């Protein structure tokens, strides 16, 4: 078919002038003069530019004639882009994958098997909680990179005015919200959109249950379980203190930049970059943020609530032409020394893959609250099919909206389970 | 994915003059085409029989390579299982009609088909009706007002889809929507935080407003351009006879612009039926999958879940449905070909 | 052109004067209301592009604000901005020119010649118009991938060319049919060859048709998103449609920059439109003499 297309160009005959524009450089690995290019895909917002530049400088100094090309990707539509990229002859050599999506790609054979490189990559030092999503059937397909979890961000002034202090238990949390509501009816005690499903997942885990459970060698959705309903009822109670839309998630509109900076929000649940984004946006609008942070309260005071441990792994494409170089790069970037620099560059807002690289967070910072919660961080079921569940329309989100609007949790859960079961067992 | 469809849907407002002129103004060429091929001139040009084929060859060839061939590939894909794994490994897994039987046996699929057909019909009817009325209005306005209105239409038509969908989402937003603000300001109760996307139906109504808004300029400007080609004598004659505006339209305007109405309706049906970006971006096919039309369904089931073979099957079914729906049109247009 | 507005008047004046004025006022009021309705979203895009981020999404819309050009600086300051501009122009102009040349030949044959398979060709062109390009993206992707033609500007140009070709043939055919055969014949009697007759007689009369079809092609190619998104992952080979969406990220959307980019993106289309529309309609009325 190559011939045919070339023939078509011949027929067209006019393209000569612009034919030179279809550049191929940077993709093939080696150019005419023998220089190699290592292509690295990272997600937008994952790596501070300065840190990345430092890693590549060190790498290029060690490997003469090699250039690292970093391409930032957007999360939106990433699965399709990664799939097609992995199918190409010259894929990106190293790619960042969301931890809920890694298993799905590991199962396709598109990722290089790194089991034999464990020692070089520093496997033994890795955070055990973060390691799980990198493995499938006993083999290692990627290196953990960073993780993060959500905490409650609150407006110190509003809390002070209502006489509320950071709660330690769910009961204290609700009591505080009640007080906040009474002290200033114009301010929502908490901004919690109806489809913040990562928050809900934490409540499910608090009940000792999960979103999907093993059923023989298959998986099945578990939202119709009484535990899921109990978790949803608590979510509903919390949500009743918010005027946020019941049928939207935290990103539409973006809570950190479009909602919180406008004021009228006493607290919200967010990630480190979200808190940072809100602070920046308020600064731009001439306001000052006065944020405090606390982990999502648990059922009892001795343990904070479970949270979703979002994060990313770094993998190497099976079709990469530079696998050895890619492994070298991976060992460097995800190694202890650079991870320490990474943790520092992100000021602890993102947890590095090894506790040894942990940044000592400042008192009262987001990172401090997050570190407290990291002991109870969990991830979604590690199975190749899980990534399918998360694609739009996400059945968990639809379930949440339905229950918030008054539908019976069991009935809504059964409808959602049907979809989850179908999707989670697909490859 | 069809981000371009709106652009196309609102495109080429000026093609109608030609088309309309071609059809309505030229006195039916007594025997035009035949005369061109009269023997005496054959000597100077290429052999008469070959020339037309040479002229259409580049067009046919390029369509064969860049349209027909991918289409055939698409048909082939629809008989395969092409999921994430097969895409990456480039493995070929034949599964016969499985993609088709799965779809045709799925009640959701048929629900989406019915919804799409209804949605398209409502949209096209509204677009044609309002577009025609605005076209007629343009024709009756003074020079200045006409310029104002056509400029407004042009602006709407030039707006990129990404921007228009975003703006419409803002306008109807639950928390920050201008429409809710307007309702509040006008003194209506219950619009403090009214959710315009409460149900699939209400979502589709908003999408419809967007599509109609974006498609009218094409129809209206075309209509106006076509109207200017209808001879004024005809109007005067109709006036003299004391015909009402309504009757003038049906007896003078409509017959003269019939080709225009036919083609425009044809194009609008295709564009609306295929519209993706506007429907998907408005509310991701929600709530609870209630505003999914066929292209959105194809995207969610096929591309979103990375079932590329299934997506191909949906697209083939979509084409077949379009062809079936349009066969009536094809016949009309071919008949017209015979007459010309 | 305004004959129609004038014609009814004398007729109505004979009857009464008042209804006329009411009618005229109603007409103009309707026109103004309609103009406002159509322009409002565009105005909202433009005004948002001049607002600081904090005033874009607000509970009560902000109508008065001190404009800032900051969003435009952000929008045009992205890496590779000028590469996107160049690519978009190359692809769009290339596709349109190619389509015009190829379509001119084909539509001339369809409009002026009788040959076997002509009706089949007309049908083919109509069917091609229905092509579901968006869902063919994956098939196209696999072809390009296996043929090592990803990230290619020429391939993208060719795809856009075929996208606009059916409509171009269809429209030009109408324009050619509108040129009286007698003119062409007269030229040939005067000693022109068939080619000369086409060049000297038909072609000038086709100007408006060429204009309007270019406009259509321009918009289609300029706005295309799905193909370039999947086929050209290399940023160096991407176009402005992808630039438009890059300000909306998972980490917060820069709405001001999105709207500024959209405004800039719409400008060439508007310019082409205003330019071609005048020529096209002007040519059209000039052509009316021939009737």
C-alpha cells in the first residue's frame, strides 16, 4: 500500500514543494551522523522542567551522541494515543503511564519486560504500595515513578470564623460542616461535585470492600454491595453540604482554577497540583490564599480515611529501537538520587517511588497532610481490564449521580455492576 | 472526532448562486451537451470518446486511492477483532460477523439508532425552516440591515467548533451560565442553579440549539443567493395575480429553488447525522448515556473502549443506513440529471 | 438585487400606508434580534479572549472589564506556533488548489459531455460526499502506519484534498452548466480550439464558482481535527486545530488563551469569506447579464 500512496502523490504531482515537511527526525533513533535520539513521553504536569533538564543533561553527558527528546502529552485521549504509538515501528522509547492503566498495556505485549533489570532499576528500594501496579503475572513491566493522594484543603479564615478545627473522625467532619453552614450561609462548607469518584473509592475501601472483586478467575462489579451503598450514603451526606453540580466531576469546571479562587468555598478535596493551581489563580486575581490541609478523616481517630493513590509509572516500549539506552535512562530518572531531587522539586506534593528519597515536608503543608494519608493509600483493582472501566462514560460516576438524585443505591449499583463486569473482563 | 463537521456544515454559503443559477436560470439547454460532442471538432481535440475519461481520471483515481481503499480496509476491519492487544501486536484475528451480530442484537444500539434518526429529523427540519425564513427575510431587507444580518451570520459560521461548543457549554452552565443569569435577571424563579443538562433529552435540545445556530448561516445565505437569481418578473407576475406571500413562495420561489432545497437538505442530513464533536463535547453523551447519537456511540463503544473492529462495524452500519435513507434522494437527483 | 424589496412596496402603498411601516419596522426589529442571537456566542468568545482569567467564568457575567492582551500573548507564545501556522496554511491551500484543478476537469466532463458511466460518476460523487471520514480514521491510520507515512504533511494534504473533492466537483459542475453552451460554441466558430474556448470564455465566468468552492474547501481543511490528531503525533507535523485544544488540560483550562486562539483561528476564515463573498456575489450578478 505504500506504493499506492506514493503513486497517489505522483498523480497529485503538486506536492513536491511541501514534501520536505513530513519530517521523520527524532523518531527513528539514529540519524545519518550516527547520533541517537531517545524519545520520552511524559504527561503534562508530571515533571518539573528544571528537573527534567537536569536528568537529561546528566544522561547526555554519560552517553555521548545521544539526545533526549521529551514530548509532553495531555491526559485527555491518552489511551488511544499510547495504543497507536505502541503499535508503530518507532514508538517513543520511554513512556509515562497512569498506574491504573499500566496493567492493561502490560497485557498487550506492547511494553518491554523489565523483570531481568530489577537490580539495575532499584527494585528493592521501591515503595511496596506503588510497586503493585507495575507488575502483572509476576513480571515487571514498568518502574514506579511518583504517587499522590487527595487531602482536604480548607480556608483557614472560614474555619476560624466558624470555630472549626481540622477533624479527626467522620463525625467531627460532619459536625464541622454543620457549623460552617450556620456561620456563613453564603459559603459552601465543602465543594464536592457529585462525580468525584476517587473520593468515593476511599469510602468504599473504608468499608473494607472494593469497587470490583474477584469472582473465580474473573472480576465483577461490586457497587450493589451493602458496603458500596454505605460508602455512597456517607458521600451523599457530605455532598449535601455542597452546591456543586451532582452530575459533574471535579474537573468540569476545574475546581482548583475555576471554582475555588472565586471564593465562597470553605473546603474541598484536592491533589497537590490542584492546591497549587488554586493558590496561583488567586494570586493572579489579587487575592491571597490562606489554605490549611488535613487528611480525609477516617471512621475512627486512630486512622485517616483511605485514599486513592494516583500516580504514574515509567515503561519502555517493546518496539523501542533503543531499549538498552531507555533502561539506562529509566534507571537514572527513577533512581534514588534523581528521585530525591524530584521530591524536592515538587516540594513533596508528589511522593517519590522510594521512601529513601522522601522529602521532609514543611509543617502545615499539603505534603505533610498527604504523607499522613499515604499509609492508607490504595489503588484500583490491578487487572488489565480496569482501564476500560475508567473510560467515559464511567459507570461509577453515573452510579453516583443517580444515587445523589435519589435512586436506590442497590438498584443503581446493579446497573453499574453490569457495565463494570463487562468492561473489567475485557482486554 | 468530527470536529470538522460544523465547519463543513456551515460552509460554502455562496455555492448556491452557481447551483441555483445552473439549475434555475439557464434556460434548459436545448440540446447542449450533445452538441459539444459534435463530430467536426473531434479532429482537433483528443478522440471524442476518450477525452471525458481522461478528464475524470484524476478525480476518480484519487478517490479510489484515498477514499475507496481506506473504506475497504474499514470493511475488512469490521470482520476482525481489533482491540488494544491486536492493534499493538498487529495480529489479525478474524471473527466473521461477530461485531455485527453483537451490535444488531443489542437493544442499546437500536435505541441509539432511533434517537439519532429523530434527532437528525428534528434538526434538519428546524434548520431548513428557519434557514429559509431568514433567507427570505434577507431578501426583503434594506441594504444596510441586510449587511448587518449577513455579517452576523458570517461571524457565527466562521467560529471554530472548539470555541462554539465551549461557549455554549458556558452559556448553559449550571453554576456560571449566562442563560441562568438571564432567567434570574428577568425574574424567573428556580434558575439559581438550574441544570440544563438534567436529562438526555434536555441535553439534546441544547445540542440542537448549537447545531441549528451553526447550520442556519449556510442555508440562509444560500437561500438568499438563490433568491436573487429568481427573476423579478416572476414575482411581479405573481403579484399582479394578487397572490399572497405564501402562495408566491410555493408557486414561484419553491419550484425555482427546488434543486437548492434538495441539495441543502441532503447535505444537512449527512452533516447532522454525522455530527460528533458538538454532541460529545456538550455532555459526553450523558447523563447516563442519554444523549448518545450514533457517532458518539461509535466513539464510546469502539474507540473509547479500544474496540477498533467494532467501531469499524458501527461505521459500516452507519453508512448503510445513510445510503438507505438517501436512496430516495439519489433517485431524485439522478432523475434531474436525466432532465438536464 | 434589492428589486424584491422594492417591488412589493408600490403594490402595498396603493392600499394603506400604515401596515407597511409596521411591517418594515417588524422586519428590521426581527433582523436585529436575529443578528444579536447569531453574534452573541461569537461576541462571548471574543470578549472572553480579552478578559483576565478570573472574570471569564462568573456567577453574574462580566460585561464591563478592562481588556488585556495577555491571553493572546499566551496563545501565540506556545512552542512551534509558527510551525502550526505554516503547516495549516500548506495543508489547506494545497488541498484547495489541488481540488480545484482536479474538480475542474472532472466537472467539465460531467457538465458538458455525454459519456458512458456519467451517471455512475454522479452517483459516486454523491456517495463520496457521505464518506464518514471520522470513523475511517483508524483504517487510514493503519494504512499510513504500515506504509511508513505517519507525520507526513503531503499525506494530510492529499486526504484533505479528497475530503473536499466531491463537494467541489458537485458545485463547479453547477457553475459550468450555467454557462450557456452557445458562448462556447461561438468562440469555437471564431476559431478557438476547444481548450482556448474553455480558457477564454468559460473560465472567467467560473470565477465566482471557483471562489465559493475554495471557501468551502478552505473551511473543511482548516478545521479538520480527527485525522491530524491520530496521524501526526509529531508536533512538528501538527496543525492549528490541535493548537486550539492545547490550553485545555487536565490541570486546569486556560479559557482566556483558548478563546484568544479561537479568535485568531477564525480570522483567516473570516477574511477569506469577506474577500471571496464579495467577489463571488459580485461575479454572480455580473453573470446575470448573460441570462
